[in-house]
């Protein structure tokens, strides 16, 4: 009896790297693969495995190309004082494809601390020099021409700059 499907990425040298296992209880006919780079071509194959461990032959390869990073524009409204600021960022999807799930990163110096954030969730501090945030779930989709707003209260005087959305560099303008 079928136990699961194993999804493999076929690397340029032909090496297979397992990227996903899809168990059949409950039955499903798709798999979501994460961690893919934008605007990159990938090839995948699938193999079935039964409960005893018998393997089917590999499927025919399927080649896909991920979407390019979204193009975006960020407008910011900032109120600053000597040792901190509050910023409201309005992120516009200037591309032609909806963004469905987003991560933003911007320069955020090691000495700075986030005191509050809304419209996003903090993911991590990349190399202690960049702050990475993601959508809250309720604001994951940004249609073409649409916007999402988020804000933060932080210490320090370095305002958000070098802002990226899903890996694509945004143009930034103050309101």
C-alpha cells in the first residue's frame, strides 16, 4: 500500500536532493516547496514509496521557473526624536503579479532595538545588521497596485533603508 511520495530536486550535476515528503493520509496530490530563489529554474522528480519501503521508478522530470522578485515602492512617514523613532511604511506592489506571502528586510543597526511593531511579525536579525519581518497572515496578499502598511517603534536614529520585499529591492521615498 502506498505510504508517501518523495519529491526530489534534480541539481545541475544530476544529484537528487529530497526536498519534500508527502504522506498519503489524508490523500493529497500536490506539494509546496519552500526556500527557492526567485527567477530561477528548477527540475523535480517524484518517487512513490510503499509501507514496506519498495520504491517506484522516478517520475518524468518537471521543470519550473520561479517568479522574479516583486517590484515594490515604499513610502515612509517618520517621527523621530533624539534616541528613537516611529515609522509607518506603506509598501506598494508595483509589479504585475500578486505577492502571496511576503518577507521584508531592511538595514537595522546592531545597537537598535524594536520596541513595537504592527502589520508584520519579526522573523530575525540577519547578521545583526538587517531586520527581517513577514506578513501576519491577514495581510499576506498584495495585489498588483495594492499596498500593505506596517509600522514600528525603535531605538536609535537609523531609519529603514535598503528595503527588500521577497528579495527584490524596493524604491524608497519619504512622504
